[in-house]
C-alpha cells in the first residue's frame, strides 16, 4: 500500500484548518455551517495558520525554508521497509 504525496500534502494543509473550523463551528458560530462552508473555512483557517507561523519565524529571525517537494518521490510506502527483512 502506498500513499500519494498529493494526499499527504493536502492533509498537512487542511489539518490545522479542520481543527480550527471544528472549534469555530462548535463554540463561536450561532448556526451550523453547511459542508461547503465548513471546508472553505477549514482551508482558509489552514492557510492562515501557516501564514502566521511564517510571520512568527520571520519576526524571530529564524529560517523558514520550505521543503523542495519536486525532488520527493511521487509516492511513499505506507510502512517503513527494513533492508534486513526483505
């Protein structure tokens, strides 16, 4: 079984947004959002969290270097493969 790199990237982008959108829908909104509205909010919250992280790194003078995913393999194994067992 292999994971597609695009799915992993989308999960990384959406995870903070999904957490934030869920908290927002549960505690801050007066009515329940539609599914489309929830996923739009999750995407925007996710992007916002990464922008804030970048700004915090920049203000602290730390290097925020994105990983070059163009050199990454297109898919990766679901479980680490040991050279001793295969």
